[in-house]
C-alpha cells in the first residue's frame, strides 16, 4: 500500500515536471521569435528614419502587416514629407518601403495602401493637383485612383 502511494506520487511528480518543461520551452521559443522580430524592426527603423523622427505604427485590419510612417513638416513648402515601410509579422521582414514629398499614406484595405500626393500649387477650387494612388503591397504595383469630381456624380 505504501508503495502504491509513493508510485502515484512519483508519477504525479514526473507529469508536473514534463508539463513545466514544455511550458518553459514554449516561452523560450516565443522569446526568441520576439527577439528576431525586434531585431528586424530596429534595424529597419535605424536604416530608414532619423533618431528625432516621430514614428507612427499602423496595423492593417488583420494585424499581420504594420505600416511604420515618419512624417516631416516642410515649413518652406508648407507640406508633409513621408518616409515609410511595411513590416510583415508572419515573414518577419520588411516587404515594402518608400518615401514621398508632399504626401500622406494610410491603409486602403488589408494589402493595399492609399497614397495621397499634392503635385504643384494647390488649386482649392478643383483639387486637380491632388493625386490618389493605390500601392499593392504584394505586387508592389502603384496605380492612380481616378476620383470623379463632386459635380459629376
């Protein structure tokens, strides 16, 4: 009887050790993955932005892609210049990067960005010098998005 109790206790102890070691292994693997992600992002930030840049991080709707954007105000031209890259969390890599003067950028949908650029002198009447572009992150194709004027709807 005494032997049965100690045998059960021994089995319980072994099970607890196995569960604990598996849990610790999983935490170590997750920690290593997080470190690799941080290294890729830190390197990209260091290579693409200045230390004093303000940085916005905007996830897409699925939260698998992150848009890192730095905006600088150009007081001479009264405009905003952007520098950005897109980080793929699953692939752990930068999949797209660029910069534009007199522009803004945001997610258009899950795999595309909307780039709005002001070209030349701003014509507040027609807005004809404001161009909209769709950047497909996967194909890297940039397509102008033609907007119909308000009075032609």
